[in-house]
C-alpha cells in the first residue's frame, strides 16, 4: 500500500513538471497564431431583479382593477378583468332593482292596493321571488369580490413569474453520443444550469 502511494506521488510530480516544462513562453510574449472564437449565441444582460415588483403590481390592482396587469405589460388581461368584475356588478344592480320592484308590489298588496304590475302572481309567489332575488344579489356580490381579489392575486403572481429565468442558461435537452469502445449509441438527457 505504501509503495503504491509513493509511485502515484512520483508519477504525479513527473507529469506536473512535464506540463510546466512545455510552457517555454514568457508572459510578455504574445502568440500571433492565437485565434479568438466567439460564441454564436448572444447573451443578453438580464434586468436586475426587482423584489418589490409583485407588491407594486398587487397594490396597483387593488387601487384600480387592471392597473397591475398594465404594470406587468399584460394588456390583453385588462378587458378580462373588467368583464370578470363588471358582469357580477351588473347582475347585482339588476337583481337589486328587481328585488325593490317585487318588494314594493308586495307592500302595496299588504296595504290594500291592487294596482301592482304582478296581478297574476300570488302573495307567496312574491315572497319567493324576493328570496330568490336576494340570494342572487348576494351571490353576485360575492362573485364580484372574488373576482376583485383574483385580479390582485393574478397581478402579483404574474409579476413574480416575469422575474423567473427562462433563458438559454437553463435548458433541458436530449443528446446522443456514439460510444466507439462498445460500438453503440448512448442516449442521454442533460440539464444545463449556469450562473
């Protein structure tokens, strides 16, 4: 065991001295035969990471729905945000108007008037209609609040994902390698991750 260690250390010293001995140029000399090869893939400088961008986008969307999406430069989402919030708000307003109409008709019947627009509907029908319209109105309000919150979450998450690195330094590619010793082809998968 000791002999093996001595022989390997002697071989290491011998090879390292050979590699140093091959360098016969001084540091002042310049090799005129030196060719510089540039990489064909252009590397773009990444923008510095803005850690406050997600919170800014969320704040902007909370102040004015769709403004966070504009901050993230996702302009195509703005009409979707307004439709997602606007439709439940419209349904809330419409159900509130209808509820007031049915409630006023029911109150006029209880007061003894018979000139309401719902002559063919019974008193129980007016009560059930009021309950259904109240339920629809509350559901529309909950959906509008949910869509408003989803607008804020979407702006925040989108700002986070804009900072996610998806350039060529992070790639997953298959590769084929011919093995000459075994006379066959090896298939592999490489994950490149450069800093």
